[in-house]
């Protein structure tokens, strides 16, 4: 007994031979082209002139950030080595002769103190010691201030970078919504590229800002520690040269009394 509707399950002649839907190939090519455009270069090239300017600005800021980071890293590494040499010389109680075995900023500071010490030979020992210590501290402060150049730029990029990227994102999304309103098409294929371009600006802003904040904090901490180490070494060196002069003066008085 035949099942009702069973004939509907039988293959219909000619169904597999239907012609292709007109425009299906063009639609596939268009979707493929849109997928290919969702790349870094594609997102940049399709962006608005304002969004492009924001992206270029952030990329340049990121390049400068890494250049400053490289320069500061090398410079602080040398400075740490010089400070360690100064600390070793002070621990060995070499006095002002410690300048012969050190280089860089510590040497400049010790030489400034030695110059002040020699020029005030007619003054009392306490006055000479204080003036020599002050000269060394001033030299350290001036040179550390020069080393700090570039850190304000890192702070600016770290704080303003995300907001600059966000500005590009907002601008790009506004353009995308305007294009959607004009085309009256809200499909994902139409909306996605514009929003992706806008969000790409925020991504670049974060890429520029995060390393800038990290480098700024690292360099600020290192400079603070180096400054504290130099301050301690200078105070100990000033005490050494003052004590040495007092010992020499006491010896001369003792010899004169004899």
C-alpha cells in the first residue's frame, strides 16, 4: 500500500541541473574582497583623513617612545656601573683620590668637590667640607636633570595616547553611522569595516601608551634610587675628607708641640 506523500521524496528530474543563481559569483567575490581588506594596511588605507592622522601621530609617538627607552636604558646601565665604582672607592676610604678610578657622573661630582676643596684652602675644615659636599650635590642634581630629559614625553604619551586613539575611534564611528544612514543598509558586511577602522585607532593608542607608562615608571624609579645612592656616597666621601684633614691638622699640632 503506497504511503501518502511518498512521491514527494522521490528525486525530481532536472533539479540537479538548475542553472547558477545570477550574481552569486559576484557576491562571493565582494565578500572575499571585504575580508581581504580587513588587514592592518587595509584598515589604514580605508580610514578617513582624520583617523589616518591620528594613527600616524600615535605610530610616531610609539617610535619616539622606544627610541627614548633604548637611550635611557643604555645610559642608566652605564650610570649604575659608575655609581657602584664610586661606592667601592668610598668604602675603601680613598678620599678625593677615588676620582682616579671612576668615570661618568660620579667622576664629575668628585672633581667638582675636589676643586672646591682646593680653592678654599684658607677656610676652616668644616666650611671646606660643607662647600665640597654642596658642589658635589649640585653637580649630581644638574646631571640627573639632564638625564631625565625625555621622561615628560613618556608621561604625556602614556596619559594622552589612549584618549587620542579614542578620538579617532569616535570620529570613525560617526563616519560609519553617517555612511549607514546614507546607504540605508545595516547589514554586518557594511557596518563592520567602518567600525573596525575606528577601533583600530584605539588599539594603536593603547600600543603606544602602555609601553610609555611602563618605561616612565621604570626610569623614574631607577633615577630615584641612583640619586639616593649618590647622595649617600657623597655624604660619606665628604665626611672622609673632613676627618682626614682633621687628623692631619691634629698631627701637625702634636708635632709642633713636641
